């Protein structure tokens, strides 16, 4: 008996180590056994039929509390859970209980898991909640991220990350101290057309990048909307829709700007723009000579596009920053003639894609692709643009540390 105990302990220790080291592989194997395949029925000339890989069993998915039951949560993120393979909604936090209960009933969330903001810290005692998705006005992001970290929850926070560099740093530090993941919801970086374009750029299919030209505008109508209140939004068109242009120029080029020039404008007497800018025009200069010229606004018909000019080809997304319907077009010389073609990327829900990346990183304890440092860098750039607009001078930017994690993998 005495002789066999050490052997048994060694065996159990070995098995425990093996299980820990191969957790992702074991999960993949578990999914593989649930995979469904069908024999081909169409000719080889046709596009191959694709059956989506199976999702995790429901009890193994990452439980997420939705914090803020506004438009983006109700219209986009909650429906995206139906296409998610690794996450599930398990709780709601809202100041409007009647509305939250209606949503809860649609997603089989028990009434006991519908919390008011004053009860937010009770999440600490809800083990079914492993993470939170924060979709609140910008000024509330920092507080609710810090409180989530203290409650032991991972955080997926909507963009813009916060209203100031100091708030961004506070959020990063709180999650670092709690050893919880902080991911900023830059959905475009998980969208299939953008991912396709990133791969083309890395493969030098456009040659050397030279210019990025982008417009992201929309027509706001309600002067009382929170996005037009500086205390809640931190600014006007720039942090809301202009941020997409900044982030796209950065993640597509793989560079960080060294100088910005900015200008803002508001129509005199327009009640919508008493506190925030109506429009913003800015230029970002990068170390390689790459230039991004962008326009963003709150008082023109919706326009969402960018063109990326390289030495051997150009590519554009139009619309570029939309929730759906994004189209990728590329043009280059073929046999002495200009050849433009549309590339049809796989149609995937970008909210589900970012949600699944977040959940997989939690399950496998991996770094997220768009961490807090990515949101912090955009905030630094926006503050520099505002400074340039106010002083009518270019503003230099220091090089940041690492801002982005490993490239996202297919779910």
C-alpha cells in the first residue's frame, strides 16, 4: 500500500498537468464529435456547401451580463447570441426594469437575473455571470468597468472606451489588478471584409500603402440625445463615428500616427450642437509616409466609406462601418487595363464574431485582440485632434507601447 501511493499521486499529477496543457485541444475534440457532415449533392463547378462547426454545449458557454439595454444591445448584440458558438446571455442590468423584463423573457433570462444599476455589485455573487458587456453612455464606461473587475468579471466594453485618457488608464489598471480581461468592442476588426483586406495588405497585394481617405457621417435629429451632451459623450461626431476612421487607418496599416492635424465645426445657432462639434476633419501622418485624411459629421446624410490607396492597387469598403451589407472592391492593372472587382467575403455577424473571440479568450485564457490599450491609443489620438483644432497647429504624438493582441482566429 505504501509503495503504490506515490505512484498513484504521480499518475494523478501527470493527468492533471496533461488536462491543463491540452484544454483547448480537448475542447476542439469535444466539438469535433458533435460535427455534422453531409455528402455532396452539387457538381464540382459549384461553390462547396459549408456546414457551420458546432458550438459549445450550453452549459459550457461563457455567461454574459448585458449592462445597458439600449439600441445596440437590443438590436445588435442580443440577437448576435443566436449565432454565437461560445457565449450566452445570462443577466441584464438596466434602469428600466419593465423594458429589461420584456427583453429577459425573449432570451430566457430569469427575472432574478435582471438587476438595477444600484444592484450592479451583486454580480459578484452570480457565478453564472463570467463577463459583462457594457453598452452605456461613454461617461459611464470607466465606472462600470472598474466595478465589474472588482466583482471578478471579465469586461467587453463598447467604443469609445471612455471620455479621457485618465479614465482609460483607470479601466486598464482595474482589470489588470483583478486579473480579468478587458476587450474594447471594435467590431470592424472582427468583420470578414476587413479581415480579408488585412490579409491582402499583409501579403503586399496593394503594394506599399500610401493614402487612406474616409468619411463616416450620420444625421442626428434629437437635440436631447445623450450623444449630444458633452458630459455623457465626451465630444460629438469624432468619438462616436470618427473613431471608426482612426481605428481603421491604424489597424489596416499596422502603424501608429506620429502627428495629427484637426479642425471642428458647428453651425451657429443649431440647438443640436451647443455642447459638441457637428463635424470634424482630420489628418493623421504615419512614420512610413502613409497619410489618413478623414471627415466625420452629425448633420449630413449617412455615408460610411473608405478607400485605401497602395502603389499597385486600391481597395475600398462602401459601406465601410455599417452593421451589415459591407462590400469590398479592389482595383489594379491586368494586361495593361484597369481591372476592378468585388470580393465576396463570407457573410458573418460581426457582433457574434467579436463576442466569440472574447469568449474563447476567456475559455482558453488567451490575450484578446483589441484590449484596453487599443482604446487608450485612440483616445490619445482624439484628444490630440481636439488640441490641434483648438490651437490651429499640428500636434505630435509619442509612439505607444503594444496596443493590439494576437490576430483573431475563426470561431
